[in-house]
C-alpha cells in the first residue's frame, strides 16, 4: 500500500528534524544529563515538527540503547512505539477529546505504572482545543505527576492555552523552516524516490510550503503523481493551478507601462487556463511586497525576497515604480483579496483590480494622486524626464535689448488668474434642457445630467459649454451619440443652431482640493519632456 511522502519520511531521530536545532539540541542534552522535565509544551505553526519531536522524545526516554540522546529505533521499545502497539505511549487528539470527562479518564489511568516501557507518555496534540473545565481537571496531575509519567503538549495557537498550564510546562517554540532547508529536504526525498526535481521547482514548492515541511512534502507528492519526466517550476504551477512566475512578472510589467489592454489580455489567458484568481492576486501581492522591500532596502532586501520572481526581474521592476505607487497597489490588491469571501464573481473583481492598478487616474482619492505625483518626482530624480530649456538666440544681434533697469533685482513674475467664463444662460434653461436630454439617454449616462450632477451647462452666445467636475466625466460624456442629443435639444429650446463644447471644470478656480497639488505641479512643469524609455 502506497504511503504518503510526509509519513514515509517523518523524522525518526532528533538529528532528522530540519530547522529546529535549538529545540532538538536542548532535548538531547536533557536526555544525556537525565534532567528531564515532567511536562513539555511544543508551540509553532503547522508542519514544523512538533508532533514528530514529541514521538521522538517518547522513544528516547524509553529506548533501551540510546545513541547520544537519540533513540536507536531498533530495540523492542522503539519498535512498539513506532508501530503504535505500545499501550504506555498514548497520542490523544484534543480536538475530538476536549471534554472534562475525557481528561478525568486520562487522569485516572495515568496513576498506573507502565507495563511495557520505563515511562508512561501522554502526547496531547492541539491542546488549545480543550475546554476550560478540561484544562482545570488537567492542572493537578500536570503540576505533581507520578515519576513514571511524562506529558508532551503540542499546539499551534499558544494564546489559547491558559497561563496556569503554561507555568507548569517547559515551553519550546518551533520556528518556521527556512525555504533553503525545505528545498534541500525536498531534493533529498526526490532523490530517494527517483523523482527528477529541478532546482527551480524545489524553490517554488519551498516557498508555497510557507515554513511547513509537511506542506512541502505533500505538494511534492501531488506534483510527482501528476507529471511524468522532469518536474520543473512551470509544471508545478500547472499542476497546482497557479499563474506562475512568468505570467506574474509579465502582468506587473504591463501595470508599470499602465497598459490596461495588455494586462487584461494576460489575465484573460490565465483565467482560460483554469488558474485561480485568488492565487494570481496572491502572487501579485507577494511580488509587490518584494518590490517594496527592494525599494526600501536595495542591498539588504535581496535576502528578504519571497522568491515569487527571480532577483533580476525584481530589480528591473523595482526601478519602474515609486514607493507611493507600490503602497497604493498593495492596498488595492489586499482589499480585493479580502472581498473574495463575499464576492459573486472573482473574475470581475480581479479585472477591476487590474484596471485600478493600471490607471490611477480612475480615482481621485489622496492615495491615487500621491502615487501619480511620486511617479513623476522619481522620474525627475532618475533622469527619465527632464525640464526642457528655453532656446537662446544664437547671435548677439538677435537678442532683445536689455531694459534700462537691467541691474535691478529680478522681480517675480505674476501668474495671471484664469479669466472667468461668461454666462449667458437664460433662467431655467439648463433644467429644461436636462429634462429633455434624460428622456433619450441610456441608463448609464443619465446620472451625469441631473440638477446636482457632475455636469453644468453654460451658454456663451451660440455655444453651450458642458462644464465637468473632472477629467473622468469629460471622457465619459465626450461621445458622438450623447453630444448629438445635447446639441439637438439645445437648438430646439433656443430656436437657433447651437454648438456644444466640453470644458474641464477642475482646471478653473474652485477645483477639487485633492487635485490642487497635481495642477500646481503641471503648471510649474508644463515643459517636461521624456528623454528616454
């Protein structure tokens, strides 16, 4: 019968436990010196070796021929514990035995001396699932157990364990296993199982394991069963239904170019391939986080990268984004992922997310405006854009004559205020006009033409000015069918041919306060030109 890899390659000695040297060395020293505690509490995230270490400790305290603190795995006691036939070593699942009656039965049985081995060992997994009454029933026997008794508690949620239990145990924290250690172990297992595992695939599996060795071995088992031949990174992504590093990097490049059409095309191809949208955005969030880390710490940040893309790709992409853009992108991605639990269409939410990432001008909030400004400021600092110098006359004869007071200190030039728009609109004309317009417009465009809507009408002679609150509204109503309806209705009301012109009201006095900084920057740098791609 086939046995899963994470069960087949479960550590059998303390030396086999990967990435927990501080814990295993301490336990070996206690076994060698005979200074064992009566109760241990192993804490840490899933798949880091808590239960495996508990079983190894149970074998080590009962082994007939221990080797430097490790069990020999050859004596009758070790074999009985490995096979599960030893009645004195009990592994209890607290998730299904969490009542006070279960703990009372345990307490009543624990007083009896072991029948087969030297010490009676209770391994209580997921101990945080015990009820308050069960914890209280366990207190006394953990505090003053018989000499033949050893408790080993394991939990992934330390904060749920009462302080009264914590104070009676020696606590050992199991850290997340590094990606390098997981990848090395996966390569060893692949060699033993005759699996042709590529280095890139091992790194991808190690990253997806998220610090848990069991998760890494389970993913390797799944991918090895689904593919034949060499197992590389691309096959891992195909097997697990994920977008892959190549698609993620390409999508980020299109976002940097603000090319929404190509970005949506990549997303559509990924969706057609059956890839999960949540996994796609999760990879995009990891890549955005890597870019932020590299932007903040260019030298030290290399060691902090998640590995979702190659170091070369991350360095190239980091130069194309500003810090403000990356913070805005991360917030948008995280909010989209958080909304997936109540979403009716993940594809639609992901497409909207990509559009917002590619086009910051779709929103006029502070984060979007700040992202656009920091992008231009960073381009100025890096030399991507520069201020065009005004041409100077080549010949002395062509130079304009200097004024008589040329030696006087230069005076600051005054910027003339924009001239206000003339208003020849008759009383009640605009209300009558939008009443006729709304009867012919489609549902989506009606909201722009309302008494308190984002579009206001002003007459200047025979020209009707449609003054819009911002550039987005200008683009939405600048359509032939809408302008034809407005022109026809206005001409009918005035009794004379009327022209229609769209005006951006945000460029006039009283514009949106959020756009003030952007407009000031545009006036001061109106002669910015791009000098290189």
